[in-house]
C-alpha cells in the first residue's frame, strides 16, 4: 500500500511519485499472489505424486497403509482438522478427551483418504488451477482422468501455512464435498444425539475406521 501523503507533498507534486509507487506496488502484489498460488500448486502436485507412488507400490497392504499413514501425517495438520470437526463441543472439553479423539481421528482420516484415493490408482491426478483466499490460504484444484473415457473427477486441496512456515493440507474436496466440513456435520449430529460425549464419538470413530478398512 503506498504511503499516505501530506497536503504539502501533494502540492509539491509528490503525487506523481505516489502514483508510480501505487503501480509498482500493484505489480508486486500480483507477483506475490502468483508466487503463493504456484508454490501451493507445486506442493500439491508433488504431494499427489508421492501419495500415488505409495498407493501404487507393490508391497503388502499393511505395509502400504503404514507408509501412507506416515505420509499423510506429515502432509496434513490433522490435529487442527480434528478439533475443527468437533465444532462447538471442542470448547470446554477436557484435554484427555480431545487428545483421545485426535488420535482416533488421525487413524480414521488415514483410512478414509487411503480408501478414497485408492479408487484412483493407476489414474493421473493433475493440478489444473488454484484460487488464493488469503496469502496463507489457497485452494488448489485438480482433476482425475475419468475411467474408460468417462467424465473427469474434480478434486481440490485447501493449502494453509503451518506454524512452522511449511505448507500443509487442511481439507480435501471430492466432487464438491469437503471432507472436514462433511465430517463436522456428521460428528456434530452424533454428539447432539449422545449428550455431547466425546469419548462416545471416539469409540464410534474407532468402529468407523475398522469398517472403512474392511471396505464398508
């Protein structure tokens, strides 16, 4: 943003300099936005390639799941996502209950991402564009080629900057549905029906994880 000029500066003709600064500043902003978007796009495409290398590897399923789980934990801020899915029930909850839920959610998320992305094994997921919501908040859009010449599948990753300055994924969208938001709605409804008991939700998630891994 150009500096605020005094009346004397305006009379002296410094407005010409201010105009130059404004134009130059706009150019810098545009370049900065493009850099942020490109960095997020590069990060997502690189992460996709690494994730698919794991999903397509010829190793036993248990070993592949462990590799993908470790990869996912380094890629996403699952604690932030898990607390978000608790909604209003996160406030006032005991640290023990929240930590137990976070651990269960991490395993659940790993199972869900593994199951959803495994459907696209052997297909190419490519970054197509991105939208910057804020300097540290970028939506990166992707497409997966449709099977047997069908319509491509749309996906998106929400990329934020973590506390350590590194890029992280905070949500995944498949065909217009954001997983974290969808899960928050489901978990909130469950908590409303079960007296707001986070331990009950944690036990429920352990059961869901087992079902996802079993292919249900």
